[in-house]
C-alpha cells in the first residue's frame, strides 16, 4: 500500500500539470457570435452659429461602458440603389472647394453629431449640408476591442467599410429601423 500511494499521488499531480497547458492561447480564435446593433436617424440639426449645426440624442438604455459607437453618413446611392456609407468624421468639399466637416461624439448615455464649416451654413441654399441627411448609428458590443480606423492590419475589420463591419458583427440590415 505504501508503494501505491506515491504512484497515485504522482498520477494525480500529473493530471493538473497537463491541464494547465497554455498552448490554447496561441490558437487563432474567430468569434462568430458577437452581435452589434444599428439604427438610422434623420436628425434635425440646431444652429449653434452660422458655421456650426449640432444634433444630440440620448440612448433609450445606457450603453455598457466599453461599447463603441460608429456613425456613418449616407453620401449617395450605387447604381443598384444600395446606400453609400461614409464613416464619420467625414469632410465633404463643395464646388467652391470649401470643406464641410461631419463629426460625432458619444458617451454611454448619448450621441452628438456636428456639421461645421467656414461656409456660412445658415445662408440661403446651404441648408442642404445639414437637412435631410441620413445617418446610421452602429453600436458595437463591449470587450471586442476599440474601433481602429487607421490600419486594416491592426484590426480584425476595416471600420471605414460599413459592409465589412455589419458582416463581422452579424448585423442584420433587414432589422435596422429608423429612430423617431
């Protein structure tokens, strides 16, 4: 019995040594169940001054602190009537080569969208830069990393490419609604 006990103890300890193998950390993991959400808005911007119009909206429920928000502006349609989306911040250049900047910010409670230009936006005819604009707000789930738009190699998805984002985060476009 004395010889059997050390062998049993050795077998028991060996079981824990092999179960603590960290080789699993080197496997490439592809997440297939991370789901984001999205909704459309057609905001009514408020004049802050002649060069700046702003919009803000609160979320129905606060976000998880580490969630990420991306906002895309619809800039046109393709030949088959699919929307063309541009990630904010986005700069549009007028025929006179004046820049109109679209930017946004967000917190866990709300979003804000800004339209800013050296152009007098309140002048006649310039309201086209902030009226009847359609934006898509995309909320990406927590713990998947932050949105990196500068390098495709640094992120698992190109956040500038709206269609790559919805594919990667399993967003069903048929379920995207316009927020009133």
